[in-house]
């Protein structure tokens, strides 16, 4: 059984779903070029290229979902979802609630996200906190191929809209596109387990809204997602040498959040550290802190987030992102 990469895992889930349900179609910019295997198997009638207008083809996807199809709309990077926010915020997210459940919008919006390679603050945002604040839409962000496969399976089976975000540093398709091996200014620091893993033929679906404890610990609960999980694990290994025992939780889903997983961990450790490659103000990290407080806990709390617009300069970008050094420093502060 050979290893499966992140992109291969997602495409496998999509291919299996398309083979089982002819209502599933894909549309977006350059989709026939980006998904050649799916194009060859299912043809141009189901793998559709679209003009460079996120607003137009996202709205078209919403209409297609209302009419009985189950579209996957591919936004090249999540930053460009801003161009389609009217369709997402005011139509897709609200259709089921406004119709009293009589109308459904089973659409999956797939987009790449995240920074760490020098493309600037208009191309490297995460934005899952902002998107997770919209009622009516699930937001999933896997950290490894197995979860990417399982979450995409669940997304394609959902009767409600799902935004599926994949971090570029986990995707070999994106790394090749960005010039891995040819750009000497870029350091890819994600362990192999994040980008490639064993995926058996009977790999299960992953329920939307279910977090996973990826490292057990007793001193600090470290809550993260996507690339942040791998950096948290690296920091935890370093902190272990200092007798600081970190528990690392992979959220996997931003909305709905697995509050129970967070509360159970923090109740044991008494310390909560959120590692979030999204904006700090009014974001996911504050929501997780509020979950602990509303459960009657009073943990020591810290967060390592993006504080401001992501700088373009590589050295400044590396310092701004939640890196291992910042995670270690925050954990030490909690233990002081």
C-alpha cells in the first residue's frame, strides 16, 4: 500500500463520489487543467472550466445546487472568495434557514489557503475564522491526507453548504506550482506525515465537527488546525525536553467547533494555548477561549496568531506566522 499525498486524497474522495452520484459536478478557473484525472474519467460535461469571475461561477454553483445538482466550486485561493461573498454570505448560507428547510444548497466550495512561501498578504490569508462566523455553512480544514479524504467524503454527502480549505504547504500540487526546489528563499518545514500518508481502500469518512487529539499531555492543551498542528507537534517535542507535557488537539473543523474536545482537555490541564494562522482580533482563537470560559473553566490562556496584515518580506513573514519558536515561548509563559 503506497503513500497517498494530500491532493491525491482529496481527488480520490471526489472521484469516488462522482462515480456514485452523477449529480456531482466541478466548476472553477482552470479546473480541467488542475484536475486532469477527473476530466479524463468524467468528461468536460462534469469537470467545467469557468471564466475568471469568482462572483459569477460561485453564484452559478448556488443556482445549480438549488436546481438539483451537487456542485464543487473551486476558488483558486481563499483570498479570492472575497469576490464571491455576496453569493456565499447572503445566498448560499441563508437559503435553508430562509426557506424553513424546504430548499437545500448542497454545495462544496474548495479553496487553498495559508502562507509561508512569500506571496504576500493578498494571497496567503487563512480566513477560516471569518468564514466560520457565518451561520449556515460548515468550514473544514484538514491537516493530513487521511483527514482530507474523510472530510471531503462527508462534505460531498452533506445536504448543507461546506467550505473545504486546504493549506498550500500541505499540498504537493500547490508546492510544485509555487516552485518547490527552485525558489531558494522558501523553506518548507512541514513533516512528511502531513503531506503524505497511508490511505487504505476502506478509509472512513471523518464526521464534520469532530476534533482529534493527536498527542496526549497533562500540562498544556494546544489547540490548532492545518499546518499549525504540525508546528504544534514540533514545539511539543521540544518542550518535552523541558518537562512540559503538551496535549495537541487538531480541530479539523472550524464550524461546527468540537467544544467538548476542547473542554475535556482544558479541564485536565488548566492551560489553553491556541495556535491559529488566522487573524487574532475577533477570530477563532478568541472563540475557543470563550468556549472554555462558558464551560465554567478558568484556564491560563494564550494564543499564537497572525496579529496584522501578513508582510511580503520573507523574514518578516516567517516572524509573523505562528512558528515553532512563538509556540514554545507561549507555552513557557503559561507554565511560568
